[in-house]
C-alpha cells in the first residue's frame, strides 16, 4: 500500500485540471538561447541581497584550499529538486505528459476512448478518479508510463518535450526553467561541485531532458522509478506497472543513498508540498559545512504565489536555519529570455 500512495500527490493536480490537456500543443522547437554567466558576477539574475552574498561566501570558503572549511572535490555534492525548484510546477510537467500519452494512445487506438482510465481523461471526468481512488490512479499511471521498452518511452518523451507548450504562459517547456537556478548550477559546477536532480517525478521523464535543460547527465538524476525487467528475447529493458522507489519526502534521502552513496553538502528544494524537507535535513548532517535552500513562491506577478496551509516548509527552514529564496526579492528575473 505504501508504494501506491505516492500516486495521489503526483497526480492530484492532473485530476483537478483535466481541462488543461487541450492546452498542450505541439510546435517546432527552437534552439536554446539561454545565456549562462561567464562574467565576474556568477549570479547576474540574482539581486544583490544578503542571500546572494551568503551563497558566494559559502562556495568561496569551502573551495579554498587550506581553509578550515575546505571540502574535497569528491565530496562537493549538490542536489536540487526539480518541480518548483528548477522549473515551474503549476501544473506539473509530469501531468502534461500523462495527458499527452493518453491523447497519443487514443489516436493510435480509438477504442481506448471507451475504456477506463482513458475514457475519464478524454471526457474530463474527475469523478472517476475521485471514486476510484488509488486503483484508478494506478491504472492511469501504468497505462501511460509502462508496458514499453525504454527506447520507446524515451522517443515518446523527446517528441513531447519538442512540441509541448506550457498552459497559461504559452511558451516552450525550456522557458519555464528558472534562470537564477541555471546560473547557480553553472556556478557550483565551475567550483568543482557535482550537481544532481533529486525529484519526486519519474526518473525516466527527467532523464530525457536533464542534459539539454540543465547540463546534468542522465546518471545524475534521482527520481521515482518503476520496476524493470530484462527481456532476453528482445534484448531490451521493459518497465513494469509496479513502483520500485518512491522518491519524495522521506524517500529522497533513501534515493540519494541508493544512487549517490553520500550526503549532499548543498541541497535546494521548494516550499509548496513539503517534499524536500527530508533531503535538506539529510544534507545538514554532513560532516562538512553545508548549505540548504528553499524556494519561496511569493511572486504572483512574474510566477505564482502559493504557500502550504500549515507553512511547514518555511517553519522548518526557520527552525534549522535553512536559507529561503524569495522569488520576489532575491531574483532579478525568473525565466530565461525567449
């Protein structure tokens, strides 16, 4: 039962916003024109607030040989959540991909439109999932994310990312990345840090774009994963409709241990679902000086304004002295130039 529960938060927004499926249009993708800083200011899209200075001071002290705070290169591990931390999450890209898969599968086999859970998605029937609970949600995930080879799934994700438009903003998915975070990733790597994505989303979906979108190779992505099976006859790997690792909340430190094998010294997440608190807490237990960041979505003009009802993430940040990024105050710009 534990492994099934993860589907609820991951696809909750999917169910309550079925109407957004029609907004996932396809178009010809354009080359990435995002500019990464190479000037004396490593974080030009960050305002000159105390937080920017604290980030630069931290990186400087832990990379200075002979310093009491020096961290050897092999221990400079930085982990970043993805949804709401590296790109926008209203709605989740995973949600858009699920709708895309339903559309493609129904186009290939129209009879699916009369079968559940496809019928509920096509007809935007929220009640089906509300009444069906875990079972209905698991059927949707299994139907759209499993039962194919990894090569087939990767081809599907590439086609999706090539043409998808983000609802409400009508931009490509590259344009919902946070420019200040792209600069931060680049700055850390320039100083010997190895950057990882640690996401609650499915690992295969993020791996499809991690190198292109963030400069992070596939093997540095940690995420929720399905069980795999080797098909000797076809000489390929197939994904089965059963969860292997739920990589959210307390599952994130477990995923980090499984994939990376050591604590991060730099960890960044966001408030909104309290999914990153365990990762930040785990990072704080490093024997080396560590740095924790939480993105606060408090800019309703340039992005969104939303907080947790119980304010758990921000309260925890205050308790453990994590650094909070105010989108409104700390970021000079939020999205890359088009």
